C-alpha cells in the first residue's frame, strides 16, 4: 500500500484550486433541467442527443459512431406524438409517465397488463395475480406460520426492496377498498393495480422496477439512497418468484420454464427476439423465420441505468434501437395481445394503441431521473488528478505497448464514455459543442471491447430484419433516412462494426456489477482485468436470528457490504468444483475444471453450441431449483457459463495501480 500511495503522488500535478475538473449534472434530461422555474409557455431548447449526427465527432477526442434518429418525423404515420415543444407539454408528459411507474397510483401499469389488467387486450388478467395468492407465498418457503416480517422476506427472497413510499396490498381478510389499498407493503417490484374507476382491484402485477430499480444503502445514508430508482437492479431473482407462485395458480408463472435469469441479479429481457416472430404489417420470409429460430439466447445481462438515457442517442447494450423509439422500452407493459403484431387483429391493435399513448410519456419520466451523489468522503485533489487522466491519458500512447486494437478518439476513457469536466467539455478539440457534455454514443467494435459476444451474435441479421417488420421497430419508417428499425441492419449501420455501446458514466459508483452481462463486481477489476475472479458471489443480507434458514437477498448496506476503494459490492471468491459429466444440466452454478479455473468442461461447451443456435434452448434446458442449497447457488456468478464471460475491456491492463486509484476517485464524483 505504501508503494501504491507513493505512486499516486507521482501522478501529474493538478492545482488544488482547479474548479473546472469536478462537478456532475447527474445525468437526466437537459430539457427537463431547462424547465425548472420556467413557465409552461417556455420553448424547449434542442435536445442535445439530436445533435449526434454523422461527422460531428470527426477528428475530436470524444468519438460518436451511432446517431440520433427522429422516429416522429411523421406523427400521423407512426400514430404517436412527437417531441414536446414547450415546458408545459414536457411537464404534462412527465406526470403521465410518473403515474405509470408510481406504485399504487391510479394510472400505474404492470407486466403485460397495461393499466387495465382485466381488459380483453390484457387477456383478462393473465399476467396478474390476486392478493389471496400473494398472501399464501410463505407456504412455499417451508414456514409453518405466516412470519411477522412477511413483507421484508418477500423483498429479500425475490431480490427487491421495500420503499418508504406506501405501496399497499390487502392482508388476509381485508377489503382493499375499505382499507385504502390494504395494510401490507409490497416491494418495489410489485404493485396493486386500480380499476378504471380508480378503486383498488386486489390484483397485483410485476412492475418495471423489478429489473430497473435496486437499492444502495438507506435514505439515512444520503439523498437519493435506499430505493435506487432507475439505477438498474442487480438484486432480482425473477425465476424464484415465478416458481413460488406457480403452485398457487399464477398463469404467468409458466414463464419460469423460459428462465428469465439463471443468476440472481441478471435478466434475460432481450427475449424480445421471440416477439419479433410476429410481424406487424409485412410477413416474415422463410429465411427470416428460420434465422430468428436459430438466433439462440442472449443469456443473462445487467440492467443499464435509466438516468443515462438522456445522454444516449441509441438504446440497449448493442445500440439496437434509437432512443426516440419508446415502444420497445414498454414492451413488458404492452397489454398481452399487443405482442402479437398484425396477426392479433383488433384486440392486438388495442394493445398497440395503449403503447402508442403511453410509451412517449413513460420515456419522458424515465429520462428525467438523476443519479444520486456519492455519499462517502472523496479526496478532491486525487479526484482532480483522476479527471485529467480520464480525459487525456492515451492508453495507446508511447511506451504503453497496448496489444488491443486502438479505438477512435484520443485513446482516453472519455473517447468512448464522453467528456464531463468543464475544462474538456468547453474544449472544441473534445466536443463540437458544450451541449454534448456527458454524451456517449460510441459502439466499440468487438475486437476492441472484447467482452462476451453472445448478445451481439444472438441479435443476428435475421433478428434485425424481423425487428424492422415488428410493431416495436416502427415499420412505417423503414427505408427513410430516419429509419427507426433495428440500427444494426447493414443498410443502416454502414461500415460501423458490431460491438457494445460504451455507456455514459453518471452515477457509475451505484451501478455495480459491471460490463453488459454483470460479470465484474467492481470498477477496480474493470480497470485491472488480471484481478477478476472466475467464480464469485456477492455477500447476502444477514437473516434474522430466529430465521437462519431463510433465503436472503444480496446485502445493500453501505457500511457493511460496499467497497469504496474498489467501487462495487463486496464478494466471496468461490472455489472451482466438478460435479460430474451432467454438470450443465444438473448443477451449472459451479462448473469448471479444478486446477484450471478458466477452463469450461466439454459438456458445457457442447451445450453452448446448442444455446447459441436454437432460440430459448438455454432457458428451457435449465433445471428447476427448489432446495435451499440450489437457491443459494443461484447467487453464484460463474464466468465459465454461457454468456457470462468476464473477459474484455482489457486495454485497461496498461494502466498503473496509482492511475486506477485516481480514476476511481474521479468516477465517484460523476
């Protein structure tokens, strides 16, 4: 440690009086920020994402190669409202979207139910369950009596968090409309829906927060802490939730056989290629159908933070859709029959109309969210040194001998992730205009980023082409210069290579684990690949003294479980084990060759070929887990497993430890 500190002191000197190196907007929406204190009639400035067009970063330190598309050039053609023009319009949309994602609100939505779960287009409530079923969950846990901390245990077992905001459900024997929704408190991942007249329905649905809102610390630890609204959840175990509800008669629990996630804290939301089998207008060709079927599975992934959406012109880890395509963000709220494209007839159209009305407002609210400030002490002088390194250190410079192919830009962290410090934001050699502060829109080619390629390979050309004919791909824009179909189609991306989008880094300290598949538990190991562990498991919340055998979730206590030096969650390294030739089909959580921890057993390699070529095979072949040992094993992250490789981002290997320490201190400030 003494040598490390000595090295830090030799970093380039930065004046302690420098005031143009630190500071952060915390992400969010530039337009929403503009409207604070302004009248409804105020005209909105240009959305800075719209400025990201071909040529704007040519020759500059920060590089963009994925560009803004306006999906609403012709609102009549897409039957969807275009961008807001005034602060009043923006506020109206914001409050509409806020209602959709505010638990218990009269206008709240839920999984495949829209806002009216018992409507025909929502399949008469197929994706929701009753409070009676919910109140019986404790029987699935092996308890003899309903535990007094039932609400807390639900949140822990399924990987969610209890908010300080009221999120009610009726306890056994309660009428929700005689008790203002009920006396129970649902976790953030669930909400009780309302009837069209605003009364409580007694039906409970899964919300977007199951994957998109996790937890860091408590509100007492600092502003914005506790429920991490829109920070992306690394806690959820949706399969465990569904498998527990299956014996209680919840129809949507049948999806547990598709395995939404194998490892707690990840999700397989990109099963969207299944939806692409249903075109909206034009029929799929035989080759497209076959191509989608053999596209394989994207496996489990980490959920990106919503608070960065206002600084990304394209969305998802591979930039597959423009950010101005809000329908796809609401895919899991689409009333059930809206998923089936034109083949669903009038009922499907009703579901799609719901999406047209609600998709844009939801995006407006999501894009306005801000990341929380880092709550622990920051060494300002060291952070300023890190700011200079972040924006100027060329990792391919003389003497670095970087073996990885060089990306565009100046070779610094900022070249891919954007410029944040005003010293560089206002430098025209970095950005064409200061309005592009914090903007990140560089899809880094696979041969440079080097991270697990499963996601990119799964979204193959057939998936891209099918997506262009699907409702979520805005088929009415196809062939125009503002084509809002999948952006990795060859005629759209041109000579841009396939790869992964480098995200903006607002609130990065609160979004562990890292890489698109959540394979690296902290920022230190992102910056120092040689320290990564092949099999690891985050620490769990300690159970109550009288419930030692309960399944608890990952610990989110800031003092107990967070590592401020490495910027991420504490974890245990798990020893490699061999559990027999049927390993992948019986117990895949610890699956590697003893003595060679990075070696994948032949049995799994053979199955990986199948997983990569047949849609949902990875999911269906995965065994059910019911014993306590099996459920605890779901917390293990095995980087030998399909889609979970922790390689990549290895150009950081040329950094020194003192440089890494300074960079981490700077990232705390964003």
